[in-house]
């Protein structure tokens, strides 16, 4: 699996769309929405994935609410557009505006916090009910570096994820454990042939269908 | 097309009047007609259109129509909208309408050439020229530009037709119409052979251009159309926000510091951008405005929290900004963007994210209740109805801004001055303390140094061979007789005076001491003589302070010589010792501990003899040197003056010092060498 999480996003997509068709890569853009209670580490997780850092923020990072990251999977350039949502209970009702049209969602909970896990379950339920039917949902038990004081058991969460058809990983934004992996797993699960077309984005597969590998879709 | 239309942009004087010649002035908005004629014309036009719709589209080729429309265009009133021209290969739903439209044109042309231009209630717009310029600047092939322009004109006319149509209007239909056109243009731009060589960015800019032109030109139709409830919602939300003016950052769980001036400035920036949304025509510009507003908020939050803000911080801050900005026509603007911008723009991308946040913020504001602000329902109701008074730091800061600001600034300044004052006074006291300490330290040090290194009267160690010399010398002096006698008398006198001063008598030792006294004096003189010849250092040790401080002593000591007996002499000696006593006392403290050879021993010598007189004198007489000298001068005239003369010359005085009586204390020191001296002493005098 060729994984280069920090390759230049813009050039990747540009190459894929060169009309002369020299590039064999095709590119997809996906909207990924982050859900979860506040202070479970949603933005830390994304910052770790996008900037490869924890706490030491670059001057240029103006906000962690909207970030993009491009990764390569096999011959496909996958551009994630990550939308953070406010986790406070009072803003819960606004979430549908964010996950409308999202192809993927990561529901984050804190393994030290049972409440955040319960909230995560409600998010999953809501997504199944209201989001687009083939949305890829991942459950992330964050702060895995503090597993010695965990409250939510791994097996419990794993079982729940299997029952609901979710991707599941325990992650740690602090150590970087499983952070790239969960995004890669999502990228692999996403249907890449029509991901870009779904939302009428300007980035479209450009007549390279003939070069497409057979295993383009994992689902 | 554009070339044909452009000369017509200028309006002549005759065009100011209504073109029907009714005498009233026409307005450009009414296509150069007065309001009455314009209404009539529109009625006729509508009827004609219905008629053509019934009859069906004409079969003439588009090129002919284009040519015809050009011909028939009135030069003064052409508006540069060649919407009559169509692409031959069109097959979209709009095509049918288009064809109908051209048919209408033909009909109207038949009816009267002047009425053609009334088809569009469109104003010659200076922005149109700009768009043409921009179109030329687009880095796409000319073929592509032409197609783009055709598409623009087509959508333009479609919108116009929909807006002026008679059927029931639905904003969603209109939105779909526009969105379909976007999809089509996007399709053309990406797949049409005429765009083949264009880069990806150029394609995007072409699509953007298309959207911008159409939206700017049709803003007046599409923004808050009369058949929607946008305006009502605007009023509603504005009223609601006004009611919610009591909401503070705390209610929203928001980290904005309302009273911090720096934070306020950034909030103001965000507010002005948010309010500015209304002043732009195209959805893109409105989105850019939102983007700038949100960037200001992120900047603000970054300073407040010290790191990149997450949505947990951002959304409350945005809600706060919307509440404090209370932008005009909020819903109209939001709906305009939602309906008529490229759908992908609000569904993805950074601007899309911010726009979604803005929509959520408005939704939150519209539906918020006490629970969502962390207060009880009753309190919320009371605050909303205005029954409960409130004080919001933001509003109060706004209202009392100037004066309060001034007061706070002055208060700050005063505080600063006060601090400075306190600092200065504390510094002063500490400096005073330091000075006192310094003084104490200096005195202490001096004391310790004095204690460590006291003025020590060391015993004079005269080498044995010198003593012989000294004896010989003395012998020579003795020949003169005068000196010898003098010395002897002086010796006794000094011992006497010493006894007086110390005042401690040991009768048991007296006899023994008195026996020794003569010997001692001689030895003392010898001891004192030796430094004069060989080594000055011991002499200095001995006499430094008393002699050099009180040069008069020398004179006095010399004075005493001639008159060896009598009161004056005794008096003088007393005074002399008084002067030198302090120094001698030092010596006593340390050197006397040996107890073997101090002056104290010698002082006990002859106390019996002159005790009463000397004692009274030393007590009654003030220890001033001057007095004693004057006394001595008065009492002994001749020798006093005679001896006084050489006194300023120090070396000579020093030489005489040896014979001064007050040196006697040092004589005792020689007792260390006593045995040797005794031997020689016994030899020498004889």
C-alpha cells in the first residue's frame, strides 16, 4: 500500500486532470465530518493527521476547524476535506448541516469518558438515519495513550462497531497511534469511482477509466 | 455582437424624452419611455408573447435570426445583450424556449422595430464593459470564450423570461434553472473540445466568471424576489437578534474576551466583513466576505486560546459575532447564495465550510432557548421580554465607549504614576538604609582593623655593639655636663609624672624601683639614641602619633630641660602626658599583659616623692598643649625661646627627642635586653 500522507494536494489533483492523460492517477475528493463531544480531541486528531503535530502548532495554522489533506492509495489521489463540528450539546442540533453531503464521518470519543462514548453512539444512530446512505463511518476511541485509566473497554467498543458496520480504531493524537491508519482505512473503504461526482465537485475523473484497476471499490 | 451593441451605450439628448413622443421624459429603466407608455408597451408585449407561444417556434436558422436582430437593433437603445444569438448545437431544455423567444423577436419586429429593445427591461450597465474586458482576459481559447459568452447570454435571457413570465413562480424552479445552467457550463468547460488546451485553473476561473456575470446582472431579479418570504424572514431574524442583545460570550460558551480592546478590534473586523456581505452582488463575493469574517474570528481565537481554534470554539464565536453584528437582509443573502451559487461551492471547500457555519449560527439564533444558553426558561423569557434588566459588557462598552474609555485610560495612567511614586519612595528609604549600613560598616571595619592591628609599642631591640657606641656618645655629651644633668633630672621627673597619671601605687615595689630608676633613664635615653643613628623605625613606632601630632611636645620637652625643678616643669610634663596618654594607654592594654616591663611598673617608682603636687596639677590643669606651652614660655623666658627656635626643623627636633621626658615609657621595654644593658650600663657610666 503506497501511503504518502503529506504529498502536495493541489499538484496531485492537477496532475490527475491533465487532459493529455499521461498521469495514471485519478483523484477523488471526499468530505469528511468529525463528530464527537467537545474535548475528546477531535481537532487534535485532525491536526496530527494533517500537520503531523501535537501541541506544537505552526504559525500558519490559523484554525483547526477546516483542514484538507491528500493521501495516495495505490494509484488514487484521495483528498480529504475535513469539517470539524462543535461538540457541545447545545450545538448538537446543527450537526445535520455539516454532515449533509459528507461521504465519510469519524465519530470520536474519549476512552476515559463513558459519556463521550454514549454521545458517540447517538451520533452514529443519527448518521445512519439522516446522512447519505452510503456514508462511511469510523469510530475512534481517542486518547489511547492513557489506556491505563480507560473507562471504555476496547472489546465493548469493538463489538458495537461491528454491530453497526463501523470502522473502529483506538487512536492517540498525542503519540500518533492509528491516526493515519484510520484515515487510510476510510479512504480505502470509500467508493472512488464516483466519489467526486457525487457532490458535483469541480474535480472529476478525466477519462482515465480505462486505466482504472479492478479493485477500485472496497465496498 | 458586443461591437454592435457598444456604440449604442451613448444616449443622445433626444433620447431623454419619451420615445413615443408623448412629451414626457423617459427613463433608461423604462427603455427610454415614460412610465405610462412603458406600462402600455409591456402589456402589448406580454400579449404578443402568449400569442407566439401558441403558434410555436419559427423554423428559421439561428444565424438568420442573429443577423436579423442585429439589423433591427435600434442603435440608440441597444443594450449589448445578444441573447438572440444561439449556439447551433444546443439541446438543453432551454433550447425550446430559446427558439420560441426568437420567434417572439421576429413577431415583434414585424409589429414595430422600436419595440424590440423593450424585450428586456435591462439597463446599460458599466459593469458589462468590465465583464467583457474580463472575458477577454480569461486564459481560455477564443472559441471557448465565445461559447461562454453565449451561455451567459442564454442564461440571462432565461432568467429574465422566467421573471417576466405569467406563470406561478417558484424560487426553487428558478434555482434549479440556474443550477442546471451551471452544470451545463461546467460540462462544456470540462469536456468541450474548444477548452481542450485550458488548464484546470483556467477552467475553474471560466466557470467562476460565468457565475459572477450572470449573478451580478440578475441580482435584482434573484435577490430576495417578491414571491419569496425572504424579506419577512430578514425582518424576523433582525428583530430576534435585537431581542437577544443581552446574550454575552459566557452564555454561548465562547472564549471571546468582550472587554479586551484587542479582542474587540478583531471582533469589529469580523463584524464589518459580515455586514459587508450585503454590499456584494455575486455569491462568490458574498462567500469571500464570509471567509474573511471567519478568518478574523480564527485570528481572534488563536490569540485567545494560544493555538488553532477548533469548531468547539469557532461556532460560538461566530454566533456571537452574528448576534453583535445583526447584519441586514441576513436571510435574503443566505438564501441568495444557497440558491444561486454553484452547489459545490457551499458543499465543499473552506468557504463552503464557513458558509455552513454561518447558516448553523443563524439557525441556532432562530431556535435558541434558555436551555441552549445554560439559563432557566423563566430567566430566558424574562430577558427576552425585557422585564429583567441586564448588563452586557459588549453593549455597555459600546455605549459608554468614549468617556469610559477615557476614564479607564486615566485610571490606568494614575495607577502607573502611583506605582512609580511608591517605587521612588521605597528606593529612597532603601537608599537611606544603605547609607546607614555603609556608615556602620565603615566604622565597624575601622574598629576591627584597629582591633586587629593596634598601635603596638614594640620593645626596642638595640644591637649590643650600638649600646657601646651610645654610651660613648653619651659620655661625650656628659662632658658638656649640661645634657647629662638634664637627662638625669628628666628621667626622674618623667617617672614621677607617670606615677601621677596612672595613680596606682605599689609601695612594696617602690624601693626597688626607685633604685632602678636612674639606670632605666639612662638606658632609655640610650635606646632612644640608637634609632637616631642607625634605625629610625622603632622610633617611629614609638613616637609616631604623639610626636608628629603634637610637634609642640618637642618644644615643650625641650623647654623643660633648662628648668629641671619647679612647678612649670611638672605641669608641663603632666600636660604632655595627658596628650600622649591615650596612645600610651593603647600600649598598656596589650603590651602590659606581659606585666614585666610596662610603664605601669615604672610609674610606681617614685610616687611618694612628688605625688601630691603632680596629681593636683594633672587634674586641675586642662590637657591642652597650647596652654602648657604658653605657660612654659612665660615661666622660662630665655631657654624657652632658645630651644624653641630649632623646633620647626624636624630632623633636629627628632634628634632631641631622645631626651624628651615623655619617651620614658619605652625605656621599660628595654628590660628585655636588660641583662646585656645592665652589663654594659654598669660599665659605661663609670
